[in-house]
């Protein structure tokens, strides 16, 4: 895990939500540990916008809604506050007071150099343990996408020149190159 404040004691989610870290923004709480989320590189945000737009365009105005990273995810039982880069939520009961109460059906992280291991290990474990059905990891440096469906226990890597598709959501299918 990316530990930024070595001297900081683990904290409960309730404590985090009233802390200077929450108020300042730019922090996640992962199983009681503070994780600094530094400002993203331009290429990271470009890929987040492209993926969000792709999901929204392909899903249309159906029952599923697409969100960016400004919607926080509260997991009281795990002392975690996470902000997935892109989320697809098909159940409005999962959202209360503007926050996710449960992990959306599909979550995606665009991997940054500073948080790549954190996204691929700790956040993946939490998403899987708390009910995400599908997890997308998008590597902006090596230009690949990993789509993992937890329920089916399947994962597929897609590279440039290939067409990525969702196991979970019909209609989510597009060339990998359109993200980069």
C-alpha cells in the first residue's frame, strides 16, 4: 500500500470524514490508512474523460449511470473512503446524500505511476470483497486495459489494436485505441 503519513495512526472512517485530510481533499482512506492522491497528469485525466464518455455514450439513457472520481465511496465496515476514477451504477439505492453507500457494479481505475500498485492490489481487493461485479484497470503508460469480472472469475487483457468489451454490460465494446 502507498503509505504517505508513516507517523499517522490508523483512523476510523467517521474520524476521517471530520479530519483536515477529508476537508482538504486529495486523500483516500484505505482500511484505516491515509493515502495521498496527488494531482493527476494530463494524460490520466484525458483517459478518464474518454472512458467516462465512452461508457455514457454506449450505455445511453438506460438504467445505468456513469460517474467520475468526484463521487466518493463510503465503506463504514472497512474504514475506507475511496474515489474510483470511473464508476457505473445501475441501482440508485446504492447512492445516498450524493455518495456511494456500496461499490457500484463496475469500477475503473486509470493507473498512475504513483498509485499503480495500490490500485492493482489494495483497491482491487476492496472492490472484490464488497461486491463490485467488474473491475477495469487502464494502464496509460503501457496502453492496455484489464477487464476482470469477479463473479465469473474471468479476466482479459486488451492491448492497442484490440476491441475491449465488458462481461457485465451489453453494449460496452470499443477499440482500445479510442481511449489513448
